[in-house]
C-alpha cells in the first residue's frame, strides 16, 4: 500500500468520514480532510533516490464543537504516531479554528511522515 492509502485507512479508524484534500459538500460533521504539503526531497550522494520518501501532511478535523475537534485531532495524532505503516512526527500542536460560513469548529495539525518509496 502507499503512504496515502495507509494514512486514509488509519484516519478512518478515528473518523469514518475521512477525505483526501477536501470533504464532499454536505458531509455531516465530524469529518477529517488531509492534504500533502510537500516534504523533504532527499537523494544519495550519487543522486539516486533513497528507499524512503518524506511527506508533510496537514490533518484537519471539523466538528460541531471545539472539544470534539480537539479530541479527534489528538486521537489522529496518537494513531498516526503509533502506526507501523510509516514513521510520523507531529510538527507542532493543533491550531484551533472556526468556520463562520459552516458554523464548524476545526482543529488543524501538521505532521512529517517517512514511508517506503
């Protein structure tokens, strides 16, 4: 499996409504959306690709309450850091947000993930 499919499968254990990039319009909260934000591009001294790839991933949780959003992002962090499919390191604490158009509370956190190429 790819890192992306492993991540999606893992996040669905935290919240079944998990989507790459953006949730479908009308998705009932809570839901998770995750995006790739680039990452470290490493090469060996002879410029060949290594057997691992690094990705920066942003995970966003949206819910009807701030408490639920924070609880779900914390559960996502625990699950991702405990994963045997890849190595995950949080890149800081969650950012709390509120979307006035949808009246949803969000929790957003970035991670660095190393996985097989």
